């Protein structure tokens, strides 16, 4: 587990907030990993491009942050 990552209990609490993933196209990223990435960037205050590789592609995390912020997913968290 990452030092400031979500605990298993916290991950379980937010699991239902995210829309179901489509079965076509690329394999989807783990939503908990994306949330850890978003929280890390917001906590540290760095640009998305400085996201460590352990969080997955920075563009994916940044794009999902923008999408979830725009559609209200993060507001309900």
C-alpha cells in the first residue's frame, strides 16, 4: 500500500461511486489506483505529468479526474 493511499475499507466505501466499465476496447484501469493518483496529485500539488509511474499513466488519471469532476462523481464522494 502506498503511504498516503486509500485503505481497503476506504476503497470499499467509494467503489460504488464509479460507473460500470465498458467491456470493449482497452482494459480499464483500476479505479482505486486512479483515486490514489488523484489524491496524491491534489495532496502534493504537482502537475499531472509528475505523477509517479506506480499510479499508472498520468494522462489517464488526469482525464478521469476532469471527467469525474465535471459529472459530479467526485462531489458525491
